[in-house]
C-alpha cells in the first residue's frame, strides 16, 4: 500500500525561493490573452515549443496547427493524417515535429516545408501519445495496443527499434529522460524502463492513468487518474507524495502539468475549469472556468507565467497574469 507523505525533498522542491513560495493566485496566469481559433471540432492537445515562443495544436479535424500564441497568429497547417490527431511534439531546434492519432501511424514532419519525412507503422491500434528524446533522434509512441514503441528518425527503416509490451491495457502517456522511458497506462501503472540496463520498475496506482508528466527537476512524476485525482510520485522510491482533487476527470484523456517553478500543479476538468493546486499541501490555490467544455490539454510556458489550454469546445486559449 502506498503511503501519503510529503518528503523533505518535496518541500524543498516546492520552495526554491521566498518569492516563489509567496506567489499569490494573482500571479498565476488566469487572464485570457488570446483565443486561437481554426480547428473544426475538438482540440485534443496543445503544446508549447521548447522556448515557449510558439505552440502546436492538433485535433479531431485531422490537422496540426502552428501558432504564435502571444500574438494570436496562425502560422501553418499540417495535413496528412487520415483520422483524428491525438498528440504532437516538436524538436528542441523547432525543425521537426512528430504526431500520432487514430490512423495508427506516427508521422515525422519537416516543420518549415510541412512535408511528411516518414511514417512509422507498427502499432496495432490508435496511438495516444508521442515524444522525441532530447537529441531528436528517436520518437517514442504510446498505443492502444498496450505497447510503447521507439522509432529511429535517422534510419530509413520503418520498424521500431524497441517494443515495450508489458502493460496490461492501453498506454495513454509517455515521458522520457536521458536513460528511461516512462509510460502511464489504463492498467493503473506507471512503468519506468531503464534502457541502458533493461530494468523495469512498476508503480501501481490502482486507478487508470490517463496522463503523466515530469516535474522540472526530474524528481517526481505527476499522474492524472480517472478517479478525478492527480497523484504525485517520488521517482526514486515510487512513494505517493501527494494527491490533488476537486476537478472532474472520469472519462477523458486530460493533461496535467507543473508550473515552471514546480510550485503549483495544474489540471483541467471535464466541466471546462482549470485548477491550480499548491504542490506541497494540495490546497486549491486558484480555479476558473477556461472553456465551455472538457479541457483536454494544459501546457505551461518554460520561463514565463503563461499557459495554453485546449478543449473539446474547439479553441486553444492563451492565459497570462
């Protein structure tokens, strides 16, 4: 049984300096700066690029869109998927992007030309999530077929270089470190695979996991579960450090993340609300109605107090202080 305990290291993580610890709810991004409209139907994900100057969104209309969220400008459209696009990720140098969705394929794109460089096929079902490794040489995908698959972007082979299929149900979300692949699954586990030594560690949360994200310092994993609870896990011990509640999350894939200071946890709700929780004591610091329908995605700016949210209502919204 996992115990709930806030470790001393966690308290340090949440209070890097006095200014951050005293960050009031007025300093959290809750003023609407822009609404990015263009998608027809639900937007399933919205992601900042690595420097936060641009963002990408994808959705039910089978398109990926590139935006300047700060100026509210639509820059480019990427169309090639045959079904809805569920996730998108861009390389640190902004030159390539990868995407996945209902057509079971992972697309590897050239950002500037909009051309598909490669399509990776192999998943036996819809693909829920994709991530580049930090060198942008490998894409890892999470699938409905209970597997994680790694693909070499530099090779002309369309076969995966690795398949991890120890999950017992759909894999919803994936995170990467320099040496590890971490997957969150409907089977209730967060599994960490050390690629160097071939070791697997499984943390069983007992509830379907629909999204995982990592703290900025790499010490913790945030896991959104379908019992309307977000759980914080210590990566080194697997200990359950905290739980965050108040939102509704029972039947949709919904993102969760931390602010760039790791002081607050952010999650969307099925009623269109956004919640900010204090990392350490799990109190709701701020809550506001961001969308008219389910919030599918939240992405926090890497440096500034700014975030983007997406929704089944068809919009991407930009929030600032």
